[in-house]
């Protein structure tokens, strides 16, 4: 069991027993660790104490993050959303594949792809000639299915399995927020409609630690009456984390569903909120 899996088990336990206000000893006991070792392990992963992290899982915290996110997105709207967008101090340039590349399924492309660990569990990363084209989370036992799904996204491409390259790329993507120095610039290229690209570029404007509703995101994408279609586009995002679809929640403060698992979404939201509240 890796650190993320341990944290995920605690999140699921808290969802069921939050009314009991479990203390540090109770949480540590769930993992058969001493309170000291649990506190150290958890803080190393989350960057904050278990107590602070639990606070970031509350609806009240989510609603406050929504207010901040919608205000920030409104400012970005005024400035225009045609740029590449900033994401946790990484400069991410998002481009859509050309009609020819979409029609050919990436013919004449060579895509390097592999599996690696991330702060949020096992992930599959793929990079083509125009940038990162896939990032998905899954359980270790689901690797075969995850690889098969990737092949269907770019059926005309030549795939080369390269776990070491994926590991190196993951180190650039999952840069700790507290790290100093210049962040690497990343390029991403996805198969998408113009509408999806608009939605995902708008989503890139939502800063870590903030959240946004589907309605506000629809406004930012220039389609204020298309909240349902925006929700569909969010769910079809092929690049987890880099296009931060985990930052879209319901206006009530409820986290909602996530393509790569409800618990993982809760972990992502709370992890970012905790780190950016320090």
C-alpha cells in the first residue's frame, strides 16, 4: 500500500465517521501505525497535519474556495481566456489536434507511454510529438485496461512503452507547491472539439486551492446556457490533473463525481486547498 492508498482509506473512513470526530489515535489505528508514525507519513504526503487536511474536506471550506475561484475566474474572463493558462506555477500550453491528426488517429506519430507512481496513485502518462496527450489515474490492477483505452484514443499512432520516460515526466508535472525555482514549461495536445478546447482552456484559469461551478465555467467558455454540455466536456478530459477537472464542483459545495474516482477527487481538492492555505 503506497501513501496515496493509505490517505484514500482514511478519506473513505472520514466520510463514514466524520460525525464521530475521530482523533489522531483512531485514524492511526486504521492503518495499524502509531500516532507519531501516522502523523509523519500523512504530513509528508499532504504537506499539512491530518487535522488541517480534514478541515479542507468540509463543505464550508469548499464553498469558500468556490467564492475565491469564481472571483478569480471573473478576473480572467475580463482579461481574456485565449492564452495558455497557468497551473500550479507550471506553464501549460494546451493545443487541439488538427482535423487531419484527428481523422488519421495520430498516424505517423510515435507516442511514448508508460506507468509510474504519482502523489495520487498509479498513473499512465503518454507524450506525442506535440506534447502530453494522456494522463490517467487508476488502480495497479487496472493497468491492462488503461493501456487498451489509451490505444483507442490514438489508433493510428505507434506506441512505445517507456516507464522510465513516464517517471521523468511525472517528476516535472507533480512538482511540490513549496518547491522553489523555475517550473518547467509543458505542452499538451489533445483530440477535442473546439467547444471542448474552450472549456478546458477556461478550466486552466482556475488556480490551485480554488474551485468553480459548472455554471461559472460555462460562462467562462462563452456558453452560459450550456452547463450540461460543459459538464460532459469536463468528464471527457483525457489529461487528469494538468487540465484540472477536479476543481469543478456543484454550487452547493458537494464535490461530486470524478472520472478517476470520487475519493481521488476529494484527495486532490483537499491536498491543493491545504497547501495553498498555508
